C-alpha cells in the first residue's frame, strides 16, 4: 500500500501540491499575525463570536484545508473516473480497493500533515510575536503544553476526515465540481456564521460528520470490487 501511495503522489506531481501548501501556510500565518496583533474586530458582535486566537486559527486552517483536500481528491480520484484512466488501473493485477484506497490515503496523509504543520507554524508565530507585541485577541493556547499538540492533532484528523464526505458526493456524481462545491458547503456548515447562528463549538456535529464520512468511504472502497467502472 505504501508503494501505491508513493506512486500516486509521484503521478499527480506532489511537488506542485507541496508548493501550494507552503504558499497557503505563509499566507495564513501573515494574515493571522496581522489580524491578531493589528486589526482585530471593529464589529463588536463579531468580536464576541470570535473571542480568541484559537477560534480564528482553527477556522482559517479548517476551511482552507478542507477545500484543498477536496481539490486533491478531485485530481487524484474523481478525474481518474471521469477521464476513464481508472479502467486501466483496475485492469492491473492489484485489488481495486487497494488502488482506490491508495488514492484516498495519499490525499488524507498529505493534508493531515499539512494542516498540523500549518497550525503549529501559525500558533508558534503568534506565540513569538506575542512576546513583543500586545495581541488584540486573547491568547487562549499554551504553545509549550503537550495538550495543545494533542488538540491540534485531533482537530486536524477530524477536519481531514470530513473531506471524505465531499469525496463521496463527488464519486456519486463522478464530478470534480461537485466534490469542491460539497467541501465549500461543509466548510460553511462547520465554520460559517449565518444570521448569528453557527455550529462552531458544537462538538457533536463534526464527530457525526467524521463517522459518516469514514463509514461511507469504507463502503465505497469495499463496493468497488463488485462494480464495473462507470
């Protein structure tokens, strides 16, 4: 399986995605520092909703990497169905579920590592700058505490797992656009604020979506052995 994952990364030009990720992390870090130390919120209601650094950082990284994961799922998996290259791959003397699973795992592992690095870099940068400047938002994380890193890992795992739901929707339609649109909807559902209402802070919804995403993906991978490529 590891060889298949490496092959998928090489075939889909992993260096390109590494470059995009590095650019995203640098941009998010600069935006976070500017916002936390220099901008803040002019709107008092919005300031009340986004009352901490961790809220802002988790919102940014979750939205960006949820959508980015969907884009990669589209490139790695959905396009293979759409362009009929999956026919050729399924003719190899390798189980279909291993081929499909390697594509999905390649995206999950890449983005799981990426979002963890992004959060550590952003939080670390904010922590260093906070030693010299007064933040506009309260610092509600302890960068030197092990529980901080456990929280980052769990939140990252949950976010990346939910991207599987967007993949599942895209596989039904065999449409990259449907995959990306579904990721936007999921990001808005989890991190958005509509008329003052938001699911942010609701632990149950992300957990339910994570479980549903994993179950649907597991079913899709196992069923691929029984279905013809459409």
